[in-house]
C-alpha cells in the first residue's frame, strides 16, 4: 500500500520541478529593460530619488519577475513585474522616499 503512494508523490514532485524549471529564466536584455522600467517608475512616483541600484537576484518562488535594489544607497525595495514590464506590486523598506502627492491616488508615468 505504501509503494503506490510513494510513486504518486515522486511523480507529482518531479512534474512540479519539470514545469517550474524555466519560469525564472529571463534574458539579460529583458532584465536590463525591466530595471530601466523600474527606475523610471521609482523616479516618476517617489520624491527625491537620486540613485537606484539593482540586485542580481531576480528569483521569485511563484515564477514571476522580481526586481530588487536600493534607492539612494540605503532604502531597499522589491518590485514584482509582469512580462509586459508593468509594476504589479512594490515593497518598500525603512527610509524609502515618500510618494509624490499627485501619485498617491494613481500611478504616475512622467
């Protein structure tokens, strides 16, 4: 009785890893474009963004694209983006710049 359960579990786990293998692989060009869009988003929507640096870690356990980095050398952020490079969500660490007043109700794009 234990053997069929073990076999089913092994098949399920190998199938999961098979489908998730390529989900976090993006070309270097795509990553650079995503970082460019992320920086544009930050500068358009937050005050006093002088410098944006990016991490090399773009992994996401859910299979999407995450852009991580720092603003002004200290405040960390994590930004989820879709494959069209639209910002889905952003997490802001302590000391992150304030949102521009005009961008609190809607996303600014200028």
